[in-house]
């Protein structure tokens, strides 16, 4: 556990140093490191605590596929921007971003077998998110005249798709936290708070990055990457906490 924690801290420090110094910034090195260390943590969590015959049935497998997809997306982003000198938004990298997000949501759905959240709560959440999306679209179109932008329809879809997914993950994690608090005998549910915080910073990053790209503002891209890095770091903390509680329960 000490080695895992030390490696995670070292990776995060390295990631933020790349970002803050701007060294190899166009190659997206900081985000690649941030997602790469989380993939390593998930491999450790899955393969050290699950029998090989049960790995495919473990919900953590969906989470692992999600992070691998995001890691590939970050690498493709760096290839497009750093090597090919092509705008990576939108591109094939977004396919992997969206695929990773879908697998993340599938992970949430699979966890509901344990938490057993009532369908009425899920339905009300969907309705709430629909109203939020309608309000955002209304404000964007009729107040800020966003329909005059020069991008394509795919840009516009991604502008709303990523924040919606972030909101679903954020509210879902908060719901699981309170549900876990009511049914758990230990405090292993605490990691859901960090998952929710990850989604919150991803939400800020996706909104700022989407609108910056929409209006051609490049000066704030580093700030968006900072939010992404903070989000990935918080997700890594959540996984470290999960590993800690699993190891503690095994030792007891």
C-alpha cells in the first residue's frame, strides 16, 4: 500500500509539474500521466482482489475499461495537437472520451445491484437533468446567440453531452455515498465523495473547454487542463481509498 501511495503521489506531482511549467504541453503529457496512473491503480485493485474467473463479472472491470478509453483519448489528443498539429476537438479522441464515459455510467448502473436505489429516485433525477439541459440550451441559444457560431453540429452536441454525463456521475456518486453511509458497517463509502468531486471538476473543465473551443478562445486552455488534472487526481484518491479499505478488511 505504501508503494502504491508513493507512486500515485509521484505521478501526480510529475503531472502538475508538466502542466504548470508548460513543458511538452502540446503533447498533453500531464493528462496522459494522470490517467495512466489511475489505470495502474485500477489494475492493482482488480487483479489483486479478484479471482481470475470472476474478473469479467466484476463491476470494476467496466471502470477499468472506462479509464483505459480515457487514457487512449488523452494520448490521441497529444498526437493530434503535438505531432500532427491538428485541432483535436472534435476528433477520434472524442470517440474514446465518450466511450469511456459510457462505460463509467455502466459501472454506476452495475453498482446499483448492491446499493438498490429506487427507480423513482433515478427517474426524478433524469427529469431534473432534462430540465437543467433545457434551461442551459435556452440560455445559450436565445440569450447568447450561440447559434451564430462557426463550428459544426458535432461541436454543439459535444458541448452538452460531456456536461450531462458529468452531472450524472456527480449526482450518482453523491447518492451512492448517502446510500452507502446508511447500509455500511465501515467507512468504505467515503470514496464516493471523491468520485463526485472528480465529476464536479470534470464538469467545470468540460464546460470551459467546450465554450473556449466554440468561441475560439485559446488563452484559457491551460486552466481547463488544470481542472481535468485535479479531477483525475481526485478519482485516483478515490481508488486509493478503496484499495486501502479492501486491504484493511482482508487483514482483519
